[in-house]
């Protein structure tokens, strides 16, 4: 007899150990079936379209014929994934890896030849492989941007960077440091025999089942660094789905008034627009959203198809999509492809809009500015604390002030701030790892170069002088923009002050 159950009544349902030990993850996901303890008895949860033969086969295997219950298929798929992840992690931490130490090299050789990179496919994988897959899956599920594997004298510390904050999640036994580093290096096609030099690698993993068309692809950037306690490994997630979720300027958190002014600045047919902020402040995401909008609207450049080209280091998300035609190039210093040389080649491709990933040196800055003066709309990033510090920074790079004043259209500074976790009221819970925050949004300040600002930049004005004049014209600092989120209950003053130190009052006094 099969009954239908509402998802709300299944919150406390937990998968049975017997089922997880005996039935493979692949089988459970394929047939959408899971044995759970529910209200004191075993219940076979399944989807409405689950084959009855699958339920019968599991019952024969386990020697138990529990009552059956139909549940939502999407909810069940997520519960299956979470159950196997937790179970696999627990198994990996309790198995004695030392007994398998002699077989590590043989296991690595098998992994090199393997083609299955699906994090949810665990059948036939060794404990170390399942451990790494579980941690990667947990990182993706929690929305982490990076996973740090940091060896210490006491063990292997695993830390997730979630919403910009580095959070300790677990400490593994010291004996796992070398096998974990080796496994991740195999994934990144790196030299596993080299442990005394830093290495970089990349990999691509999937979550889901290809034959069912529910594949979630995630690119990984891997960095290893030798330390006194062993190899330190950092894995960065580049989730293309996140890039799609933040595909519009509105989605990244701009207020409506600032968004209107920013759109006016990026709709010009030429000039240079700079985005400033530290690493990890969301500059590339904002640039991508801007390019998407220009590509679809045409801006003031002609309203038709535009030749939009980028030079990046690295390419974080693919911008090509139906209705979008954007060519992306990547820096390759081994082949002599730098930002400066790449920009020179791009200018020979008859571009309308150019995006340079970062202005790092005088040569790149000079070519970018000269390009904007010869009829191109140029976007780039610069490392400064705020928007008004960008012109003086370009002067420090050796660019003549009059060229900066003539070419610069706008400077957008930004930071990412954590949002209060509404479900726990910001008090902290297991879901938000006791932080009280979940998710992030942007805060911004925009310096628009009007005639007065243009003259000041051309005259070599300092950041303090530019800030004073801009404030009189309605310029709003990062901290001031953040206060609107505090007033709306979306974040806290502590969080705003963590990422945006406002020097305005001190300098303007």
C-alpha cells in the first residue's frame, strides 16, 4: 500500500544505515528510492514514477518490506544526495587509511585513467576519493567560494570560505594530509611527485546524472603550496550557474538611483570605465553583467550587434549564450600573452567594446586609455580602496593627468557584504554555521566624471580633493551606501564596517 506524504512532514526523516550500506548512490538516484526512519518505523520513500520492481528488489536485498510513501521527486533527490554525502564522509573518517598506505600509488594510477568526475557517483571509489568528493559536494551545496586544506602539527584543517568569511569545518587526522593533496593534484592534472614547489591546476566536476539531463558543472582552480607541515591546497569553485544567477546589474544589488547613473556612464560610445576594490569584491561579476547588458541593448554605440572582446586572467565564466556574441581571451604568460600584448591584438580585431581584466602596469594602463580616446568603450579593474583614489593611482603608474581626465568616464568602487540569515534572525544556526549570515550583496560608490571633476583630474587633484567636490555633487561613499542595507534590516553595521572603512568624515573635516 503506497501513501502520499507532504514534504513538510518529512523534516525528521533520516535514511537507514542498512539502506546506505547496501544500496549504491547511483541506484538510489536513478530510481528515486530511499529507506528512512519515519515516526518510529522504516518507510520506503519514492517518487510517483518509481518502478515498483526497484522497490521490490531493494526489499529483497534488505530482507524487509516496509510501508511505502510517495514524496516530491525534487525533494527526494536532494535528500538522497545529502544522505549519501553525510554517510560517505562518516565512513571516510572512520576507515583506517594507514592500512592502505602501500596502495596509494596504485590507487592514484587508477584514478588518472578514470573518466568519471561526477561527485555523486561513489561506487567503486576509494575512501580518500569519496572523502574529497564529499567535501567538494558540501562546499558546492553550502555556496563556498573556496576550500582550504591546511596541514598543521595536529592534523589537516578543512576550512570553507563562505560569503567571504573563512570558517573552520573539521580537522582530519594528520595521516590524511598527503593522500588528500595527492588526490586533488590528480584531479588538477598536476605533478603528484613534486611536493617542494608550488603548483597550479584546474579541473571540472559534475553533480548529477548525465543520462537524466540534470548535470550541474563546476570548474575548479587548484593551488598547492609547500609548508613546514606539508602541502597546503586551496580549491576555488567557479560555478557557471552562479554567473547566470548574477547575470543582470539589478541582481548584484545596486540601488535604483545608482544603477541609473551607472547605466548612463556605460552607455557612452567611448571612454574608460574602471571598477575598483580588493580581490573577491565582485568586480568581475559586475563587469560581466555590464557586458551582457551592453550586448543585448547596444547602448549608444549603434544599437546593433557589437564586437565585444575581453582579455582576462583567468576567464571565470563563459559569456557566450543565445543572443550574446562576446569573444573572451585568456592571459598566457608562457606564450607571451599578457594584458598589454593581448589588448594590442584585440584592437586589431575592430572591437566596439573591450574589457581588460585588470590594469596592473603602466603599459596596460597607457594602451587602455589610448584605446578609449580613439573611439572604443573600455572596461577594466584597478586595485584601490575607493573610487576617488583611481585617478591618483593612474598618475602613480605614470599616466599623464590630462589623458586620464580626457578618457575617464566613471569609476565604480564596490564591496560584498554578508546578509543576515533571516531564518534564524541573525542569531546563528546550523544552516549558517552559527555565523548569523547567509548570502551576500554588493555596496557601491560611483564617481562620475563631469566637467568639474575632469578639470580637477587633469590638474592632478588628490583623492581628498576629489572626494570633497564629489560629495558636494551627490557622491555617496561605500559606507553610506551600506547604511541603506542596515536601515532595511538586511545586514548589520558591524558587517558594513568590516568591509568599508569610511574616511570621508575625517578627511572632509
